[in-house]
C-alpha cells in the first residue's frame, strides 16, 4: 500500500520545483536592485518551512513565544538553567532510552509516547508540551507533538497558539493527507498536529484503519523521531484506551495531593500491559536550602511484581 505521506511529499516537491522555475523566470524578466534582494530572499526562505526531514511545505509555521512560555513556568530553551529543565532532562532521558535502547525491541512502537492522566486538570498537557520542547533540544532527535485529546484539546492553548485544522480533519477526509495538518514551528526539530474540530464519532475515527496506518508511519518512517500524543484522561474516556493500543510507552501524570491512589490504579488497568509505563508526579512542592518552595517533577517507571 503506497504511503499517504510519501505521495504528499512528492506533490510538494513538484509544486516547489514549479514555483522555483516561475521565480527564476520573473527574476530574469524583472531585474531587482541590490537593496531589494535581501528582504525578498528572507521572504522566500520563510515560505518554504522544513516539514518532513527537509521536505518543503507551504503550511504557515506555528511561532512559539519562548519568553512567554518561560514566564508561564515552562522549560527554558534559551540556555537558562532552571530546575524544571533538569527535571525534564531526566524524564526524557528514560523515555528516549526506552524508545531506542535495548528495551525498544520488546515494545510495539517504542517511539510513540502517550501522555495522559487519571482525571482532568492534573497537568498532562503541560507535561506533554514540556517533554516535546525538551526533546526538540536533542542534537540527534526530532519530535512530533500530536494533540489527540480531541474532546477537550488544549495543546495550542497551552502553547499560546491559534486553532487550526488538525487530526480530525484528516481522519474525516476534509484534508487529503496528514502532511496537510503537520505544522512546522520556529523550533527546528519540533512539529505539531493540532486536534482540529470536534466530531461525534471520535472513538470510531481514532480506532480506524486510517489512524492505525498513520501512527505506523510515524513510528517507522523516521528512525530519529519521537511522537508524543497528548491524550484524554484515562478514566471514563473510551478514546484513550483506543490510543493506548498504538503507543509503546505511556506517561501517566498524577498531581501530588490531588490524585487518588485508586484512580491511578484504575488508570493503569486501562493501559496496554505490554507498554512501558512511567509516572510523573506533577506540582510536587520541594524545599530548597533557603526554605523557599518550588514545583518539581518526579518520574518513576512501573515495577511489575
């Protein structure tokens, strides 16, 4: 079966070639002054944002306001040393080792990571976004962040971005190829697929063969890629159990002082037992030597008896 993404890339390459030929013809017919060229060269580069490992796309990139995100408590990607950066480095290192290390051969789609929680408002989207930005800082890894919480999407809102077409438009056929909703960002190694519009058949669409084939492509086409799915909470939501069948790893976010142990147990029971399952304790208050408190994040993997 031919690849939907491969066909999309071929069309993009052909369109880009035609645009380049047209631009060359226009440049030859209308010579430009030296003062005009630099600005126009910048415009040309910005219209051809990198998408699939250097393949061009005409999609408008998402622009993350890095300073705003840092002010809102997210990790810093400007070289500023913050406690949260170190904590997410520790978390991502274990996930990357699971994805590409010795254990990867025992997992199905080891580089597909779902981030979820037992109940709403425990910090799963905040965690998914920070993990994606942290992995994007890796020298030899790329990351795709997919908002699969199609019931209450929050990735774009968390990152301060405007809504666009996304996963649901692709699954319903409103857009032809997944590459039509795979948006580059101003972080070179980070790309985002929004949730898109709501739909009354979300469970059926997420469980469809089309979704399975798409996830399989994500998992296998690019050997350096981590895919992070921000999924709905596990308890009471059918869609999350469906998505768990596609992922090789799960990060379950629990909020210290709020999450109930029974909820955590119930959530884990809804996951695929063959997955690598880890837990992030969110909003854990530590005390530094000066007596001030800060929020921290612990990561621990499930220990099977």
